[in-house]
């Protein structure tokens, strides 16, 4: 398997995670803090979608590995996908409502990235992978999922820092809240 760069990095990721993104917030205008907060939120949503794309592929391959271990017969693709996708993501959320703020460009970019390092793996027919290739691909997906999760966690911290700055300003001057769009 060829080594490919992690799928988690992008120009926006680099911008949001640059320490200067949250420096001198008290000197920045309210509009600038909101803009940065919104950019961090967009990156968080992108990272969340990217991670879920990887997780779906992990689920498909995990299902194939379990089928092999049990000696089962390969089910039609629709049945496999239904089974895999019906469980949804694992783990805990942040306790907030799901936001879907991805642009079409973000969706295409996330799918391109994930498909880029799996370009020669046919997820429609995972039974065609030999055991070694299946294990290697699952290890690659696990590595990518960890990298994406780490980036997402860092982006969440930046978003929270920006949100805290806005909340501080709103406490000091509640009239600013009415200007929030």
C-alpha cells in the first residue's frame, strides 16, 4: 500500500489551528471574532463529516472481517450497507444539536480525500480483498480516523476559545447579542 498524506489537513485546518488565529482576541472587532468563530465551526463540521466518511468505510471492512471470521456468505451490497449504517457513529457527542453547515465544496473535498487513499479498494466488493490487504486497509483507516479526530479535537478547542470570547463580550454588553446573526 502506498503511503499517502493524512486526509485531515487542509488550508482552512492550518489557518484555524495556527496559534495566531486566537491571539489578541480582546483587540479584535466583534465582527472579526464572529468571523473566526464561524470559520472554526465550518472546519469542525468538515472534520466531523470527514471522520464519519472514514468510519463508514471502517464499518464496511469490519463487517467483512467479521463475516470471514464467522464463515458467512457475502450478503448483497444493499444489505451490508443497511446493516453497517443502521448503527450510526459510536462515541459521545458534544451535547448540542447536529449542524449541517457543509458547503457542496466541503462535501466533495472530504469525499475526494477519503477516496484518494482508498483508490484501489473496492468497497462495493470487499470480499475481493485478500486477508492481508483487508488488514492493511483497516489499519490505514484507523490511522486516518485517529488523525482526523485529533485535528477535530484541536479545532473544537479553538472554536470554544472564540465562543468564550464572544460570551465574555455579551456578558459585558448584552446589547451586542442583538447584533448576532
